[in-house]
């Protein structure tokens, strides 16, 4: 059961009772998504490009997706977005997040119209965005293409340690192009070692509200 909860920046998140965790930072869902995934991830990885491929781990409410689409529309970048989700939310729950406030009517409408089909197959949203949400676990995910950027947005290591094992991090990293960018809201010694072991240079960046640091890593 997921319960809509207000975070400190006035945006909502969901509290997942089974896992015992929120989908976003309680210090600000919108702030976290913009800071970690859009500013440190997408903006950095798409600089100078007119097309970008994103692999997200954990589609959840779609907040990272809609903010990415808005960014790409504003910057004339074609967006190819693949987001793995093992436990998709219903359209009803997504409609209750209030996230329509943060994007244009067009972005919200195209997202809502295509969400359920994107769980089955790749969908074209507007002429310059493709969205697919493979309905499976990260461990079961495989694809024969490589991505420019990975948004690693799993539940925390305290609540879902299997999503932060060396093996699963290596599996996720294997889908990134050389020169590609891996970003996540978290940073631990173990995570840094796991990412480095896969041939990445790591950077510690200031974290989203409530977190001192976050990780960005570039594949050599
Ligand atoms: C922190 S939330 C992601 C928040 C999301 N990016 C958003 O903007 O709403 C973690 C997500 O990972 C999903 N998840 C949990 N276990 C998973 C697994 N083994 N493989 C893929 N996704 C998983 C959860 O269902 C949840 O949607």
C-alpha cells in the first residue's frame, strides 16, 4: 500500500508501507529529483548533444521522467527513456501525486496517455520522445543497447540492500556507454568501490536537501 505524503518543499511523495520507505526524500521530492537527476545527471550528460538515452532504475511515479521530458523539450533534445520498474504504480495513484503542477499540460497529458502502454512496449510520445518501462526487476533486465546516462533511483540500502550489491551495481553499469554518466542520490564507501571496480571515475557532489553528498560517476 502506498500513501501520499507531503515533503518539505511542498511536493508530494509516496510512502511504501511494505518496504517502509518513501519514494523520494522527505526533505523535498521535487528538489531531490531536480538536483540529482536533472541537474547532476541529464544536464551534465546531454551538454552539447541533440539526443540522449536515459536508463532509470525505478520508474515509480514518473517524476524523474516528466522533469527530463520538460528539460529536453526546452533544450531541443530528443529523449529516449527506458525505466525499469518491478512494481508499477496504477495510473490512479500517479494521477494523485499532484506532479501535473510541475510540467506543461502537454507533457503531463502525453505521459498519462502512454504510461500503461509503455509498461508493455516502447511508445512514442510527441515526435521527439520514446518511453519504455520494462516491467521487471533490474536483475532480470537485459537489452542490446547502451545508454548515455543511468539514473539509479532504487530504494535505499537500508530498505533494499539487494539493489546495492556489487553484482547488481555491475549489472546496471554494464548498460552504460563509455563516457556515460551514472548518478544516484546516495554515496557510501561500498558504492564508490563497486562503481570504481567497473571502470568509472567518481565525483562527490553536494547532495540534495538533507544529504551532504551524492555520487556521479563517468565510465572511462
Ligand atoms: C525510490 S523509488 C523510485 C522513485 C521514482 N524514480 C520516482 O520518480 O517516483 C524505487 C523504485 O524502484 C522500484 N523497484 C523496487 N525493486 C525493484 C527491482 N528489483 N527492480 C526494479 N525496480 C524496483 C520500486 O517499485 C520503486 O518504484
